C-alpha cells in the first residue's frame, strides 16, 4: 500500500507507491476491508495526491469520494478511477465494500496505456457500466485478484506478465465502456484534441483563446465549435477551468503565497489573480485555502 510523504504539516501530502514486502512491484489488489485494517482512518480522510492510479469497484454500501475538489457518490456497480496527480479524499469507508486496485502507470506497456487513455486528465472519475460491461469487468477483477494472491505459484517473471496482461484487460474495458441507449459516443475530433493538448501545455502562459487559435492555425470559431461539441462548454471556459484547477491544487498542496501562485500561473499581479479566482470560484484564494486546510485538519464524516 502507499505511504504518505509529508511536506509541512499544513500541506496535502503527496503519496508515492510502495509495494508491500513479498508482493510484485507496481500493482496491488485489496479489499476495502483490507484498506481499513492497514491505514488509519484519519490518514484516509485527509486530502492526498497519489502518484499512482486508484481503481475501485464498489460492491456494497455507499461511498462519498472527493477528487480534485469535486464530490462523487459511489453505489454498488460504480467504478472510481483516480489518476496520478489528482487530489483525492476518502469519505466514510465503514459502510462500503469493494475491490481496490492500485498500480503505477509504468506497470502497463506503452501500447495499453495509450489505448486505455490512462493519462487523460479529462477522463471521467466515476462510471457505472451497463450489464454486459459490468459482467466483463467483474470477471477481469476476479482474475486479477486471484493472480495477485497466487504469488509463488508461477515463476516470478511469468506471474508479473500475467498480472500485467490481466490489468491491461481491466483498464482497456473500463476505458471503452458501452454508452447506453444513445450508442457509442463519437471520438472527439482532431481540432478539439489539439486544443486540449495545447491548453495543457500552455495554460500558465496564456488564457486567451485567440492565442491558442493562432498557435494551432485555427479560427476562434473553429475552436469554439469543437470544444462545445466535445466538452459541452466554450473554449474560454475550458481554459479557465484548467487554470482554476491548477490554482486550487497549488493553494491546497503548498504553502506558496497567493502572489507566488499568481506568478506561477502567469498573472500580471496578485490582484488580477485574486479577482479572476473570486469571479470563478466565489471565494478569494486565501478563503479557499482556509476552507481546504480546515477540512484536512478536521475531516468530516464523509
């Protein structure tokens, strides 16, 4: 299981992957009951930023889970996928059961990682598969769990290869779920994908859609249409949401001042950043930090 790597006592900890002694490096499978027995409740309910993937299949009960400051409710049949770098906070685990798979991204081969979009920061956090997909996913989890517990039954290199292949089946199926009724969703077009990737690379340098249009050789109307179709929001809102998310992460994770966060995100001065943040979040940067830090120090019931 992972171990917290603490910074100052007021920072949200980054959590590296640490394989238990005697288990394969890079992947771990456990029940929520195992998790409760091994990790103190207070450590689980504090916000943390793991550097590895969390896949959770909930089988009973209800679980509230916060990811990147957004709350999610999981019920039996729900799947949670938290990716490296995202901030998560567990809710009350005493009323929930399920299977948790932890894995480092480099445990998968590159082709699988690409096909399963494992590094997509815009992928859904929670999904509820339809019956046919759910059955296939449950079988994949069962096979992966059995193989994980069967250490020593096969030569180690064969055991690792089996785990890697079984995990690949699971993440590929989870990344390509059937969309009920309406049929499979169309793949985002190239214009949107190029814009999304450009925003990820350059959002600390510019928040102007015009700059991205010029950078990519598109008109602003092309970007607007592509983003509205693929993401359901305007191109400007798409950029702003990415900037705000990073601002929240920096304010929550570190002891940087608002002025330092403003500078890191490319704002001309702290006042401009404060107005921008207040307008989009409804709180000043300092008020937001105080609320998040308050939750970290005194976690609620979930």
